[in-house]
């Protein structure tokens, strides 16, 4: 089950946190892994450690440094993977950082940098992988392609203190759904995970206390708990699962249902709505005690 022998995986942001656990997971399943992270001292040291730990498992790993959102760095990452291992089969977009702030407190740089690292970071790497797999398919070659994006529940529920991160993650979901539609005819799957885990990112944010390790018992927010789903979605067994979004943490996976239309209202007088008609129709549904969704982020009990 889940055998990835001979397969080649790229993981961005694999020096630390979730990316590191996902890299180790894929290596345990037999994949050769290209570790990527930003060229900054802490990140480089961590990424080198991930490579060493994978080698200690008896698997192969290569380190490529660079900014995940930079077109040239992403091209270099993909080319190095191809030159080193001869193919790319699994592309895991994971790298990113937060600069949390409410809408009114956020400056342009905070917005641009977070949208860039997450949304553009996914875009440039997804473009490289999907173009490569499409090219192989068109040349009549066999294709094994698995694309996994990393979003967040902030994308669907909103996050009042993350006016940059939530929209960036929502863009990632939309981009991955489009990729799934494009790539289905080539047998390539494209899915999104929305993890919850204790990492440097969450230790610095508003979930730090919530995600703290328990003194005893199962550590639900250990990032190790997220990696098996990534391993499964990368595997041959999951070849028919595409265009899905899954929240993953602890011992559970929640499949997010596809959005669908809710209540439908037709103008009772026909033709273009008048304000009065809308009020008559919609006030039946939006009654005075209708509760607006103020904060979607909640951690249901396991
Ligand atoms: N931890 C959670 O609960 C949680 C929840 C939802 C989504 N996520 C997402 O999971 C992913 C991994 O986050 P994490 O929690 O492991 O955080 P983390 O901070 O532990 O790891 C992020 C990694 O990305 C790297 N990175 C940052 N900027 C980069 C860049 N420009 N180019 C290349 N690498 C870069 C960092 O150096 C680091 O190794 C992120 O996309 C994050 O938004 C995490």
C-alpha cells in the first residue's frame, strides 16, 4: 500500500514543520525527494537536516534552495529534479509564512508578501508541473502525476486577523480546482489539504495555545499526523481522487463538500427585481434572528 518506489517528489518549504514531515513520509514510502526551502540561514540548516534524516532512512534526497514564488527559482527547482532523478511525479506546494493583521491594520507590503509567497508560490510550481505532465502525455509517454496544494480553513470560513492569508489560500483552492479539471484527461490528480498542526507558523500565531502538546496522551496537533494523507494522495491507490479539499489533523480527515446553491428566490412579479420584491422574498429567509457567521474557526472535539 502506498508504494512510491521509483517516484520523484518535490516539496517546497520542506526544511521545517509540515513540509519536513511530508518529505519524510514520502521517503518512507520509497520516493526520491527534492527538498526545497528559502536560502536563509535557519531555513538552510533545517533543510539540510531534512535531507540528512531522509538519507538516514536509506532513501535519496536532494536540496534545492530558492524562493518558492520566484519564477527562475521554481524553474531551477524543477530542472534540478529532472536532471537529478529523470522525472517528477509528485509536486507538493507547502512553503509559506504569515504576517497576521486585520484589514484595517494591514499595510500593502504585508498583503503583497503573503499573497505572493502562498498564491504565486503555488502558481509558478503548479505551472511547471502541469506543463511537464501535459507535455509527456502529448508525447505519448506514460504519466504519473500528483499535485497537492496546501490551503487553510481561513480560505472558506474567513479569518478576521488574516486579511492577506485567507484570500491567498482561497486563491490556491480555486487554482487547484481548475488544475484538477485541466489535468483529469491526463490521469493527473490535483487536491488540496487544509492542515492543523503545531509548527513555527502556528507557534507564532493565534492558535499557539490551542495547538500546544498535551502532557500525556495522543498529540493531536503533531505535524506528523498530517503527513500520511499527503502520502496517500500521492500514492497509486488514490489515482481516482482529484479536485478534493480535505481538512486534516489529529486522527481525522474531513472532506469539504463541494459548494452548492442554497435557497433560490424568483421574483414573484417576474422580470427585474424591485427593492420591495427582494425584501418580501429575502426577509422570509433572512429573518431578524438570522445569525451571521462571525468566526468560522473552531476546533471541534475529536
Ligand atoms: N500549521 C498549521 O496549522 C497550518 C494550518 C493551515 C495551513 N498551513 C499551511 O501549511 C504550510 C506549511 O506551514 P507550517 O505550519 O509547516 O509552517 P512552517 O513555518 O513550519 O514551515 C514553512 C516552511 O516554508 C519555508 N518558506 C517560507 N517562505 C518561503 C519561500 N519564500 N520560499 C521557500 N520556502 C519558504 C520556511 O522556511 C519553512 O521551512 C503553509 O502553506 C501554511 O500556510 C499550516
